C-alpha cells in the first residue's frame, strides 16, 4: 500500500506487514519437521515453541494453552 491509497477489502485478504513477511521467510528456511528428532527438526521445534511462548504472553495464556492450526476451518472444527 502507498500513502495515497487505502486498502479496504480486508474481508478477502489483508496486506502483510514487512516484519511478518520476514518471520515467515525465516520459518520457511528451516527444512525440518518439528516432530522429527534430527537437528533440522529440533531447530524447527525450537522456533515453533518460541512462537507458542510469544503468543501465550501476548494473550495472557500459558504455552500449553496455545494450539496452532492450519487455518480457520481446522480451528473451528477443533472447538
């Protein structure tokens, strides 16, 4: 977006903040499955658990109370 243009179609999608793009790129650079025991998996697990802790602090929860899903439908079906 630019300063002279307002994006109002947030129902369809929203612009991504640069910091979010950088965090996603960093996560995608890790080839490991966080459930694997090899070094790449452990690195991916560490990043996942750090994210869980940060989200928990943000919403006033404990890390075990934070569950990540693949999207809105999976989240809705989980409750």
